[in-house]
């Protein structure tokens, strides 16, 4: 295992972190963790050198934290730094901070959470946490030893990331979605560099876009990568799996502290441990970086709708979430993953916001800077995403 600086702390973090969001489950039920199999994964990762384990209140329908409390017994807790997250959407007043933190300490069977994050901050939620006086409560928890360091995980645009990062001097670290396709999405490369430049450790989540960059979407996996993407990897001068290419691209960036992987099989643990042992900042050559750039360009070429999610088309008078519909449809085409996209369409977007609610009023199309035929594409997207697998 290789280890990397963790921001300003006098501590080195493993290049690979264990994310407890995609543990093996029973009977397809996310709330039923296969505990013997999952514990074996966690302990194998730690035995292989992983020293950062990440969790959160809602993972596996609120069962991941109690599971980790059990999995880290027998001396494993002392070998790692443990991270979990405040469920900010449940915090209505300052006292809620302590109520949830104390409950998480019990669930995790630990006296201290080393790295505590405000979960899923966007601009609005950040301002709510600030105005509800959550930060003084967090500082008090650091003082009394219940938490070690405070950070945040992020899901919004770069301006919101900048506002949060610059809006509080007590951050030690942040967690962002980042991979070779998401360089301009959410925090993006600018956010990575801003945080690292201020001495924050940067924890990367979704390095494989939920497995899509590896040709695997878990229970909704497909036949693999699109042929033109596979051809790019096959033609590379260095032989790596698509998953390792994505991970090495991240580890190549010195601003990245650790990369979380939601591993659900022992084979994935072993593959990622081996990849981490070959990792290092600024170790990829120019030809390797150009290969990744070509793959990213090919993925974008496979995107049929040139939507940039600028949201100029919104609000739709009939409530259609046009950018989200287009984003899910584009992912289906980009990643050769129609089943994954249909699951997302059915579960991540309300019926009132789907494409079939379009009444073809035409109000959106003149506002689109990309001149997209929005009405026609909404019909196509909804027909594809609503189809039975």
C-alpha cells in the first residue's frame, strides 16, 4: 500500500479508502447486509493496508454504521481512521447535531469518530447548517474528543463549493465526486485545486461513476463497456483494467489524498489493493494521460444530447426536469447501460418530473443555447427509459 499526505495533518492516509456504501447484500435488499461476506471485505482491505474507512448515516438503509461497529472489532478499529457523516437534512436545530453524533458513536461502537463530515452539502444546506449554529457544536465535539476533524461532502456547482470552502476556516478535509469524466462537474478540477491549495485533504468519491467506468453497474450491470471505449483501452501502450486506469488517473494528481472505492466482492478488494500498490503522484506518462483523454472524448462523443445542464430551459411550466431526464438518457447511451438508467429513471426522478409530462408547449426550446430539439428528445428519452428491461 502507498500512503499520501492528508492535508495539514501529520498523518499519512492509504491511497485506497474503503467506502461502505456498496457492501454485499442478501436477496437484492440494500437494507440486508451480508455481514460475514462484508466483514471479510473490510478486514481484507485493512489487512492489505487500508487505513481509512468511510460510512454515513443512511447507507444501506441506516444499517451500515451498526455493521461497521461490529466489523471493526477484534482490534481492527485501532488500525484505521473512521469517517462518517452528519445527516444534515435531518438537522432542524443545533441540538440535533449532538443527538445524531452521539447516536452514531453508539452505532459505530466507538468513543471517537476521527473524521466527521457534514453530509451532501449544497449551497442552501450549507447556509442552513451555518445559520442553525451547527459549526460551534462541531467545534465543541472536537474539543471534548467525540470527533477528531471536521469536513464536508459536496454535491452542487463550483460556486457553491467555493462559498463553502472559503466560508469556514475550521475545515480539515472535503469529499468530492471526481473522475476523468467529471473534471468540470460539481467541484471539478477547480474545486480540487482550491481545496488542496488551502491545505485541505481531498477525499474522492465515485472514482468509477458507480462502476460505470469499469463496465459494471452492480445489480444492473450490462454486457460491459461500449465497443469503441474498449478498443481505446485495448490499444493503449500499458495494459490495465478500465477500473485501474480510472484509479491511476486520480492517484496521479498530488492534490488527491485518498480514493474511496465501494467494493462489494473480494476480487474487487484484491484488484484495488494491487492497483494502489502501483500508484503514485505524477507517475503517469504523457502517452498514458493522452489515452485517458481519448477515452473521455469518446465517452462524450457517445452522448447523443448535447445538454450542458445550464438549466436555461427551466422552470418547465409542466414541471419536467429536463436536464435530469437528458442526463439519465445520456448515461444509458454513454455507458451501454440501459438497465442502470431505467432503474435511475424509476427511482431517482419523480413521476411528475419525467419526460412524459411534456405537453409540447415549446416554451423551453428558444431558451436553449445548444439549440436542442428538447420536445423530440424528451419523447425519445422517456420512451427508452420507461421501457421494460
